[in-house]
């Protein structure tokens, strides 16, 4: 199953933590990493929203109060999804969902049932396993008219490929329509990132991990000349120079100083990002190293050039053996949790649907290993995260991804089954 939901293939200590989740959750906490003097001065001046979310002694009492006030639950839609790691809707497809499997296929879910035919099959192109495979799918905003889709997968050589395909009829993609947009060399087999999404500006955003191993040995995340450890932004409806895509003029390095595709940097392994469909803000779940998992945030239109700090920082603490920061001071996470509460964050969505009114206007995220689920207010001042785990009527496990329908319904994939949030 997917380690890029973020488990480290090359870190035995982290794998041991996954095997002892129950013991880990009893721990009172993990001591914060001491700040190096040189980085401490930078941390003091780091940019951040005016209210930072954090765990505190009154958290459990607040959670119990909120849990009693506004009930909701998750209901099982279907099981047997095996290596599914993403689900999404498509413009003009209100009654259908599309389920992405790591092994290289996309299935159609019609009113809760999987249809027999594969919508897309790129399994022959994909290296699957661990943190590799078919990792992302995005439908063009004009899909109902133009039938264009975009995928992110690990090729047979272990590198990242972002490619465009075109629909051939309502129920399948034409395999011969493939057009490779980006190919990114991966030095290791982990930290591929892999998520794709169109932003409110109509541009395609692409999450890329730092290249893998442990601690970002290549210092890729802070290297603005590398595509690794970044959120990229490209225009799939135009071309710039000899590229098969355009470079948006608002990209921070469009005129120099870094790769023009880079939108934001300083990320370790962004496992799922999303845009608030009402506010347009960007939310990122970034998987930590051995201590801290984090949620990053950028207001609509203000994310260009943000530095989220890795590998100088893990969460809000200096990272041992870190490289130097490049460019602007880091934007600290709006929420974080230690490995006393989990081991690998799965980023989610701001809920804007109608089935679970108690969650409306709250950002949901979870931990892959423990199944813990949290929410916090949408916007730049989210406040303290609220633990939602106890409200659910099921115990989530191996939470590989959240997903959103075209109508705003929110789904979560857990243990090979698909669940929907309802009242």
C-alpha cells in the first residue's frame, strides 16, 4: 500500500512507529527539536497567520463539548477498492465519481457502484508500490466540453510524469491521446507527492516531493532551481517557448531566480492539497520527517513564492542537520501535530457540502496511521484544531486520501473502502 500517504521506506525507525501505533498514541508527547542559534533568529521573524493552531492542555475538554453539540458521521459507500488512493468528481458528471488506483487504473463509481469498464488504464506505464504509482488525477475545468484529463504517475524508471489524455466517449479515455507535459527525475523511490488540481485561476497545480531518502540530502526543497519539494503551477491552455504548457505571469520565478514552473517551495512530501471552493485559499498537508506533521495555508492569490521551510524546519521547529534557507523567511504551518498523535498526515478539504452541516466551513484532515481526524475553521485564522475522531460511527484506518464531488460532498478512503460525510 501507499507509503507516500507518507511512510518512509528508508527509515526503519518510522516503520517501527507505524507498527506500534497504539503505544505511540499513549505517549504524552515528543520533545520539541531544539532550535539552532542561527536558525532561531530566522524562526523568530518567520511569517505566519496571526493565530497559530496548536495542541494544548484544554484540547480534550473542548473536543468533548463540540462533539456533543453538532453530530455528523461517515457512511460507507463501497468497499473492495484495494489500492485506491484518490476519488474525485468531474465537471458535468454530477452522479459519478472517479476512483484512482495506485496500480494504474481509474474506475467509475456510478451511484455507489463500480462500473465494469476501466475509465483509464496506464498500468503498463507505471511502477507501483511503496510511494510510487498512479498518484493524481485532475479534470480540466472545461472537461464537459473538451474531455481533457491530467494524471501524475511514477514511470517504469521511477521518475514523475505529468501527462494529458483525452476522453473517447463518456466512459473511457483514449490511450493513444497521451501527451507528456512534465518529466521529473526522482533520485529515490519515496516522496513523489503526486497530487494535481486546478486552482480558481484555471491553472494546473502540481505537488512534488523533495526527492526522497531521509532529511532531503540533496537540499532540493530549498533549491529554487529544482522542481522537487515544490508546488508547481502551469497553464495547460497555452505554451511558453518550446514547452508543451505555458508559464503563468504571476509565477514568482517566471522572469528568473528559479525554475519558472515553481509556485511555492520548502515542502517535504505534500500528500494532498486542495482549494477552498468558496474562498479560493490553498491548503496543504505536508508529511514530516520523524517528529512533526503539518498543515500549510496560503490565502487566495498570495501563495506565489511562499517558502514553507523544509528542510530548515520540520513544522515550527528547526530541523537537525538542516540546510540553509533560501529566499524569504518561512511561512509556518497553521496546524501541526507530533508523532504522539500519528505518523503521516493526509491533507483534506474545506467542507462546503450540504450533507453534514456541522462541518460546513471547516477544513478536515487526518493521520494515515492512526485514523485520527481533525477539523479547523476555514480562513487565515483557523484556531485550535478540533478532534473529530470520536464523532465518527466507524474507526478509520490507513486513510490514504480525501476526495470531493462536483457538488461539494466530501469523501474519505480508508482501509480500501470509500466513506461519505453525512449528518
